[in-house]
């Protein structure tokens, strides 16, 4: 499970950095910030001892919410 967290964390971190560098679409700053938050939520080193009382399930739910809200950010009404 920790390996999966590291993989998702690095993917989200590098994706956020690439979006910050390029800014290809209108909402890319918001998406980059969301990817940085996802990288923080997925990093097992930061959340090893449950600081702030946030459990693994709450972090997984927040990460899924960030991923599933991406179409809302990309396609504004």
C-alpha cells in the first residue's frame, strides 16, 4: 500500500509541476494546486503516524474526490 502511495504521490507531484511550468489550458493553475494536494495526501512519509487525526480512509476519499472533480474544473459551464 505504501508503494502505491509513493507512485501516486510522485505522479501527482510531477504532473502539478509540469502544469505550473506549461499552463496549457485556462484552469491549469487550479488543476496544478489540486495535484499538489493529492501528492500531499498520497505521500506515506508525511502520514505515517496519523497527524491531525486524519485516517487512511479519509485521505483516500479526499484523493478520489480530487480526481473525480477534474472534469468539473476542465469544463466550466
